[in-house]
């Protein structure tokens, strides 16, 4: 699950076993800090890329078991060592954050999925490794869930991303439905826009459901956490469809009342 998703699916603090919380906190701190380097403040693109490259160098030191001077990376190194975590997912996250600095449009869905592979899937993979459940089959289903969640976050934040001059809707889809970027600039949710958004939510829903058997397979707390994450994603998609894709006037998000529905649905998965 990408960093942004903690806003919509804050279940880890409730369901995460106590012995794993420090590890998750160190991974989150790494991802959140790197994401802020790419996205926040008024630094130039060159400075952002240089700072993210320094994070990559810190990962080099971590792999060489050379102690960092940074408390952030000291904590991360301890987590990697204790739980025998792979470092590549952390590198993939940095690669995605770097891409956010320089890439504002995606030609097709495959290129967007490649971004999701590096921006979202690594967090799910690391969680599976923490739970000692990272089989190839489980990782594949986790990837489907995480990529779907990233897409859902994109569809929620179309208006917010426009303010950063970013469009994550594939250009091929805009062309297919006869939509220009002015639709976003003018917050124009006409029939063409509604049809395009239905297409996007259906695609994300199919991916989420394809990965959902993992939530029923994994036991205990991780299974319940994943069930709620899946139901949270499905609930957001329902809300987007209910407003006919008009995410310009209201950003779909979860409220306390939604959690009652999600818990009920999670129990019946």
C-alpha cells in the first residue's frame, strides 16, 4: 500500500501485532520522508533528485552493513536485519518518487502500472515479508491489491494532482473517451467524463477483487487487516461511482459510518 493510502485505510495501528509496529514505523518513516522530498516544499527538481539519490546511497551503506549517521537509516537497518527484509522494494519506492519529480503524464495503462509496481507494490511486499508470508503466489495477489489501491488514490485525487500539474489518467484513455485536459482544468464532469471514470473504477475494482483471495487466505490479524483494506478500496470506488466520477466538487473519503459497513462486509468475505 502506497504511503498516501494510510489516510484512507488506517488499520495497521489497530490490527498490527505489537512486535511488528516498530518495523512498520521505520518503513513508513523512510517512505514518508522520501515522498515528502519528492512532493513537498519549494525545492527545485534537481535538488529533489539529488536528495533522493542520497537516500539511495544510504541504502547502499545499509546493504554493506555500514552504519549510517542518520537515525532514520539506523532504525531502518535494524528493521531490515531483524526481519531479513529485501532492500529492493525500498529502492523501488525511491525510483517511483524520483519519477514523480520528472513525470507528469502517462501515455498508456502499462506505463502507469509500471509506476504502481514501484510506488505501491513494495509496501505490500514488505508487509508480507514481515509476516513471513511472501510466497510468489501471495506476492502476486498483494501486487494486484496494492496497484489497485494506488489507482483508487489517483481517481480520488484527480483535482489535487492537477494543482501539481500531474495527470495520472493514461493519455490513451483520455483520447478514447474524447476528453481534453481542459475537462480537469474546468472541473467538467460531462457524460464523456462520467463514462471514462466508470471505466477507471471498473478496472481498479477488477484488480482489487483479483487480489482479494489473499485476504481470506492469510490468517489472524494480517488477514483481517487486508480484508478491511480491500473493503476500504471497494467502498471508495462505490463513492466515486455514486457521484458519477465528479471528484472535482467532493473528494470521496471514508467516514466512521463507512467502517461499520466495511467491518460487516469484511466478516462475510
